[in-house]
């Protein structure tokens, strides 16, 4: 599997708890190409802080900031781009991008700019 951006759909969200507190496991299904139908997970801490990964990912998936009352179930079936990266011998989702935006660069560690297509 090549690290990079892939078209995906949110297929499932599971709650969990770990040594650092509660988390959400967001499961994405790749929607095209050689990895079509493969599933990969991304993990976020549920937090309302706008600087957090959870808030950023929810905003990206929805295409707008979430309203005051929000259910993660609303995300199921929504499309986005995911960046797959190998971490500890497993591939995981480490970043998202809106479906109608194309990342200018290939690495999410420097992706502060996006190009609209």
C-alpha cells in the first residue's frame, strides 16, 4: 500500500477507552482504485476544542462547522479524502481533506495549503 490520499466514505464510528481517556475510532472505506472496499481507521479524542483533531475532522467531513447539537451518526455515509500512513506496522488514517479539495502536496505534515478543483 502506498502512503497517500485516497477517496473514502465514513462507514462506522466506534467509541472506546484507552490509557489516555475516551476516543472515537472512525472507520473509513476506500471508495475507488485498487484499495476499493478496504477499511482503515483513524482515532480522535472527542473534544469540542476547535484546535483539536476531532473538531477539525468533523468540520472537514461535514463541509462546515458542526451545529451546537451534533451526533456522530450524521457522519456515516459522508465522503472525504483520507491520508493513509503506515504506523507501527499498520496503515491508519492520519489526516483528512474535503472531497472537493485537492491537497497540493503529498505529505499531511506540511499541508497547510489546499487547492480547490
